[in-house]
C-alpha cells in the first residue's frame, strides 16, 4: 500500500492506494473531511491508481472552492 500527501490551493490531501486481487484501489481525504474511497478502480498499477486518485482529489477541491 502506498501513501502520499500533497497540498492544493490551501487544502491538505492524503491519498492511499492498495492492491485488491489484480486491481488497485484508492482513497483520498481532503483536510478533515470524510474520506472518499474507490475500491473498484480499473487501474492495473500503483502509479495509475495514484494518478487517478490525485485527479479526483483535485476535482473535488475545485468543487469545494466553487461552493458558496
């Protein structure tokens, strides 16, 4: 299982990826909010799972920042 953290537009993001049988799953948490988890990812590598999770986390931050 790989863990990575980064900051984006003032938000702290923690990502975790893990292997489930022949696929990879991931989760991310923004600041202290509830984590978002995707265990049905179609990725076949740890690197792809990290990229997918990072992309989804950044999209979620954009949505948070756009909310009134």
